[in-house]
């Protein structure tokens, strides 16, 4: 009588395919078979692979997805190459014009006091690198009224009691390039600080009122 | 090369030889993997201190603004799948475990790909919290996910059949495919070649981006951000010698502009790599950007000839205390 091979034993053999050091996981067996197939087709795969590599590197050079975070190049015109290297370009904020941005707020409390503060405040998380906070500050003080509304709500949540009023300003610290052209000892860089009013939070109506007209203080 | 081959045939052979140089760079891939995963683990560890403020739902930015800061079609992030502190920390710990597995050399293409997914998730969760090292890690992990890199200096690397040193209960997880007569995978040198070209492009872009007023005036070391915060050396002393700061500034720009050409010229490759180490260590210490610059040094290993790195691997292996950290039996 011929000995039939049961499906069970077939399955056992497939699962228990021996590797060099004993039974191997079925996933690794499948990967091994895939690798063997690819190795057989290797002479045909070489040229297409190199063409793909060239296309990828040309796109990297023209639309530096990964490097945009390093060198401030925009991703606005590169949505089609949303490749693995695509990361946000927010690091370009401060390198664009050599300024540092942050938020300044004044909180008028119910007992008549007034509290000044900046966002982000590096003292809150001193272990973090300043650059992370500086990037956040440039983003927060940029032309994003929804973000500023959100920041106001975030700050309000940290307060023990709701304030009467809160004023929000965008601070931009610009350093004077001309004074740096001829540096000598004792001559530090001259800087300017600009404050733009972004809006007010009304504690009575609990609403955020963005500033409509230009309000600049130097 | 045979003389009777046609020009097209010779060009085709040269093209393939360029993209798939022999021998297979297993030791190089292992060192790239170890260096990248160590820096990845450091970045993840540092991020732990500010996880809630940076990534949770109740942070200081709203989804609409984050989309404005991150204008790509599909800002993928796994942190949008979870809600709550416990799940956020679970994801973060999982990312650290995956990075640890990559460091150990367990299923390295899979672990590198998972680490890449996590890094992209961190980047797109809060774009305003990104640093240069994040983008560079994404670059390195993308290439490491294309090829196994745990067969040398990995806990489940190939060992001699009569000398099994790996932990017995974990043997089925070994980062190894069926034994093949060739030396490694035929495509294992392709990602390294791509990384070399990518690095050249990176340096060129960096050099071109420095052709601005600050750098051309030789005053980049005077940036107030360096003066006020982050610098690990007394910049005031350095700035009291303007000629020296100008020399350093121009030297840095020239190095980055010409690296992409000179590193491919064999006689000056090692001098350029030595210069890269000096530049990155100096900039890392002076600017306070050590993780980024150490990762750049690690990635520069891609240009070291494979035979030299294999020698380094043979030197390192006996120094490792774990008995099952294996090297390839064919070495």
C-alpha cells in the first residue's frame, strides 16, 4: 500500500523547514524563498534598480525633501515627491531672514495684577535644546492666527483662575548685519526688537479678538 | 574587461560595476547600523522629557496650523491613531524598543523600516519641534531598511555551525536567510552607493545654502543664537580674533562646496574624510549640535573602503563582552 502523505505532514514540513541551526520561523522561510526568487531574476533586475536609484537621487537633488529641514528649502511645490525623505520645512523659519521669533503675552489678572510672559519659555523645559524652542517660537509668531488662538487657550489652561484680559504680541528679534562686517573686540552686535500686536483675549466674553490693523512697537 | 566587447557593452558593465561594487559591504552596513541606532536611541531618550508637550493632543498648536506648517499631501503619523497619555507613552516605548532591536541586529530591514515610520511620525506630529538630526536620521534609516545589516556584529548574526553562540530560545529570530554561496546579497552594495551620492548632494546643498551675507562676510560665528545659547565653547574668546573666525567660516564653506567632488578622488579621499571628522567634531562642540554632527561622521563611513572596515570589525568583535555577538563565519 502506498503511503499517502497527509496534508498535515505537508504542513508540518513547510512550517518546520530546517535552517542551518534548527527550525526557522515560517516568515523567515517565506523571506528566504523570496530572496531565492529575486536572486534568480537578478540579471534582469539590476538595470531597472539602478534607473530607480538615479531617479530617486535626481529628485533628492532637485527637491531636497529630507534636506529641506536642514537648509530651509520649501516643500510647497513638491507635493508630488512626498517620498520617504519628506519632512516638514519649519526649520527654515529662522534661517530665512536671520531673525528669531517668539510670542509675548501680558495677562491682566482679576486682582489687578499684570503678568508678563514669553512663549515658548525655555525655562519650562531647560533640558531641551534652544533650537527646538526657537523653531517653535518662529512658528508661533508667524502668520497663523489659528495657532495663536490655540496658544492663548493653552496658556489660559495653565492659569489658576481666568484673567480679565490678555494681550498677545509677536516678537521678532533682528540682529544688525552691518555692525558685524567689521567685528572687533568689545563691539557686540546691535539688535532690534519689534513687537506686533496679534490680538486680545477678553476675559468677560471669553473670546479671542485678533488685531485687525498694524500695531508695531519698537 | 575583454577587448572585443562593444562600447555599449563595456559602458553597461561599468555602469553596473559602479552601482554594485564588490565586495559586499557587510561590515560597513553593520557599523552604519550601530552608529545610527545609537544616535536614534539618544534622540528618542531626550524626546521623552517633553513627550506630553510635544506630541499629545493637548499641545499648543492645532491640527489646522500643523497642516499649514507641514504642507505635504499625506502627513502620516502613528500618533494620530492613539489618544491619551498611556497610549502615547506606549508608542514612544515601542519606538525605543524597535531602535534597540535595530542596534542589536534583530531583523534589521524590518526594524529600520519601523524606526523610519516612527521618525516620520514624530516629524509630522509636531513639525515645529524638528531639528536637523531628525531629517538626517530619516535619511539613514531609509537606506538601512533596504538591506540586512545585522549579519555582522549582530546578536543573531551567522556563526560557525559547530559553535552556536546565540541564545537558543531566540534562534528562530535570527537575521539570516538561507545560506548562499555568494558573499552576501547581490544588492547589498546598492544602498551604500546611494547613500554616498546622497551625502555628496547633502554637502553640496549645505555649501550652496551658505553663500549668504553672513557666511560670505565671514561673520557666521557671530550669530546671536550662538553667542547667547547652545555653544559649548567660549565663543567670546574666539570672536576676539576676527581673522580666525573669518578663516573658519570660509574654510567651512569651501569644504562643503568641494566635498562632493574630492571625496570621490581616491588619493584625497582619506584626507577629506579626516577633514570631515575634524569639521563635524568642531562644529558639533562649538555649535552644541553633537548628535547631528556625530551622525554625519557615522554616515561618512559609507566612503571608507569595505576592506578597511572589515578589519575594524575584526578588531572590534573580540572587544565585545556578549559572547553571542557574532561575526560572519566566512570572514
